[in-house]
């Protein structure tokens, strides 16, 4: 009990220290709310992520870089500094990175690069360097560069200016990566849905030089994801919500859907039950037909959502 209380006190002190440090950083670079988030003790585990078996196996292996870096020295090499997770939207890249931090007992620093660069200025590179400096000084850490394609600055500036400013920004980040000591228990993990928008210097040897694809789930993965979400929602509700689902009917009509798509479908299915209950309809378990109806409804708007997401309506 005493050890637990001591640990809680240490976590609380660390949390307060980081809050103070980032508050001071915000005074210089602008408010970092919604741009940088920290979790002292992340809770997402690899078991919370459905499918992507190969990726999970690889990331579990890289946890050794944080938990036992001396093992690399025994084989005459240094621990890796960074990874790049790439693949379509909604495939679990963020959760996988959180799970890596959880498995490593690491502080999780979430840098939302689209938000960070939305206020792009001459000192943005300095801000990234400062955040990396803070992370390397506070113990074992996973530094998550979310949506690394935002470093291209395509969303902010005309092409010539974007290329020039992006090169300076990436150079500042790479400078700090190159200066990281092998003994530093920090792993930088970037994610992207657009490898074509990344500066190749980011994945040069000694930087984010381990690439892991996070692909769309196959049918077995989709079933696992559905079951995970079903179990999680039933746990939240404290009761059974679903009747047995006929996967022979459901899976064939979910081709090409990501884990995020499946999560939306389950939510839409349950929302229909909420609306029915509000209208006085007696409660009933979610059936296969309910799920199929939600899939049909989602498919009707999915294309519109993707067009909006990728700017085809702008």
C-alpha cells in the first residue's frame, strides 16, 4: 500500500511538473491545448486493438528498446530512435502507439502535428525541438508525431513556400533526432496516411527508419474488431446488448472497411436502439438485421464523408 501511494505521489508530481513546463512553453510559442497532450500512465493495451497481428508483434518487439536497451549493446548495436506507421485512416495507428507506451511503462506524448503546424511560424521547428528535449529529460517516453504529413505544410502554404518552410522544419526535427544519445529511453513514432507527402530525410538511417504498415483489416480481423467493440459496449452498459451475430451475413458486406468504420457502424446500430427507446419501443437485443441496416446507412454517406475529408468539395 505504501509503495502504491508513493508511486501515485511520484506520478502526481511528474504530472504537475509537465503541466508547468508546457504552460511555460505555451507562453513562448502559443497555447498548446489541443496541440500537445501527455499521458503519464497510458492504459490502452495491444489486446484493445483488433486485428493487425503482424504489426502488434513488431511493436511488442520494439518495446525492448525502452524496457531493456542494454540488450542491444550485447549484440553490438544501438536501440532504434524511431518508427513510422503508415496505412489508411482508421486502422488503429494511434491506439497501437498508445499500446506501445503502455507495454513499455513510458510517458505518452501526443503531438498533433496538423494542429501544431496550423499556427506555423519561424519558431515551429524550435518548438518541436523543445518538446523532444522535455521528453528526453523526463524518463522513458514514446513521442507520437500524429499525421506526420502535416510537416509538408501543404495545407497552409503555396507549393514553393511550403517546400522551403517544410525543409527547415524537418531539418530542425532531424537535428534533434540525430543528437539523441543511445542511452536515451525515448522512441519517436510517427504515423501517416500519405507516405508521398513525407520528406525522405525523416526515414533516413538512424531516424524513423523502421517502417510498419498498418493495413485495412481482412474478414478475420473485422470479426475480431466487431467482437472487441461489442464486448466493450456491453461492459459499459453493464448488460447484454447483442443477440448472436451471423458473421456469414455481416462480413461479406464490410469489404474495405477499417476499424474506425466498424466502430461507427456499431455506434449507429446502438443509436437506433436509443432512438427507439426514446419513442417508447420496448427494448430488444441488437440483431444481425440491425447491424446490416446500419451498414447500409453508413455506406450511403461514406463516399460523401471521404470526399469532404480529402477536400473534393472545397
